[in-house]
C-alpha cells in the first residue's frame, strides 16, 4: 500500500464535520492560492456547487458581489518583479465574472498586491506599492538588516481608489500619514516592503480599514483628509489578516500570532475588538491553543446567526464556530497544487491547499444557482 506523502492530504480532506442544527448553513466560496484560475463554491455538505474558471491564477481571492457576480483579484504573470517574494503576493488584475465565467469588466494595475475590494460606489479599493525616496527609506525602522529590494529600495504601501477605467480618484500613502518610528517592521520581516498591507476595505461611514502584517498594525483612515482615526498595534495584534468592521462598529480580525511577544508557542486566534481602545469583545482560540494556527493568510467572517466562519488559510481548513467556540462545521480544501520553482519563499514550496480567504454565503445571495 502506498502511503500519501502530503501530510495535510493524509489527514483527510473535504467535509470533516457538520452539525445541521447549529450551523448557519449556506455555500462556501474559496480560491486555492496555487490554483491555475479556478474558484470553487461548495454546499454545506461539502459538495461542489459551482466553479468559475479564469486564464489567470489568483492574486489572492474572490468574493461574490451583491448582484450575484464574482469579483476576482487575479495575478498578472507578465508584470514586473520588484523583489523575490513579490512574485508570491502581487496581483494586478481585477475582474467581474458572470456565473459562466464571462469577463464583464476588467481593470489592471502593475503594482497591486494582496487585497482589493469593490466599494459601495462601484469603484475599486486596492493596495499597491510605490518606491520610497531615499530620505523616507532611511526613516524605516526594524526588519532584517540588508534585506531591502535591489538597489537598496524600500517600497511603501499606498491605497488607491481606482475606477474600472483605471483612473486613480483617491490616494493614501502610508509614509505620509504613519510615523515609521511608531509603525516598525517586525525584526523577522524583510525591509523591501513597509509596512506590508494585506487588507483594504470600507467601513459603514466610508472610512477605510487597512491592515499591515509586517508591523502588526491595523488603522482606520478618514477619507476626507487621510488622517488616522484609530490604530491597533503590536501590543494587541501579531501579523494579523482581514480586519474589518462589524455592524455594531467593532472590528473582527484573524490574529495569526507567529511572532507574538507574549508567548513562546505560536498560535492563532480570532478577535473582535473595540477599535478605539483595542479591548477584546470576543475571541476564539483552540484548546490547547496551538491546535489552531496559520502563520500567514486567513480570514474570519461573522454570520447572521452569530456564528463565525473561519479560514485557517495556510492549511486550507475552513470551519464554523458558535459564539461559545464550539465547532459546528469543518471542511478541508481538497485541491492541492504547487507554485513551482522560483517563488522566493520556502513556505510556498511544495503542493499545498492554502487559501488567502474564504467566504460563506446564504442561498439568496446567489440567486442564479
């Protein structure tokens, strides 16, 4: 008998557990990060319900829009390479896809990376990089010494509001509104990218939430003047992903925890925080805590029944927990694939089923299905 040599696949894939009495139900959307361009929708029993296909691999993730179409942030493989790891997390292509995968509209930006979302006004909100001038680059603190991009360049994060015609109608640069003495790179991260945004999304009042992984910092930005309304830093967060506002004004965030200063054991948790104080309103962690851990990527989504849907992204584990932290649904992504050679990061080698994010949708949100 041949033994499966991929550890995750050997442990089991597909639907692992389901409590129909306590699960919110619905459909789960996920995009394997090493996919050639397939986006998957499965029902609550873990059965394939729909698949979109694109000629472009994922830049990171996809979401279903209010009109039922798919927003897909894809990777432009013909774009420039700014530094080795750039090839892992850059994107550059934004598409709205019909259910039959027809491209209804598309925009591009060569320096986009990680996250992108569609604003309520229909425009795009995207994270990009721009090279810092030498004087500003000299102000950046922390990181691995000598790990700047070729030529000693440090790229700084910038957030654009972009029309589908490619026009930038709003711009916010981290270097213009954040103090590098306070927003410091964790010493384990390269100095080629500061502070490494991995999340951009819109709050109810039109302000913008941006999460910076390498500085373990999340901020809210006033769209009128670019000022920072609130900041949650590394005293609370550790390499977090997907901070976003809940209807009551609190913030839900996946706290990855790789380099958490307060413990020698890395573990992840999901936090609901009061953004003004950083105080914890609700949290989920496993028992023992190290049983739940994703060193990078990942997301969390509050469901209408009060449950929380979580993507333990590094290992393709998607699950739903009650407010009391009990697991009522679990699914492991069965699609494994490798990036191939030259991706610039050891953790991106080998066949994997990682996802940047995943989302749960009710049937009425997918009326064509």
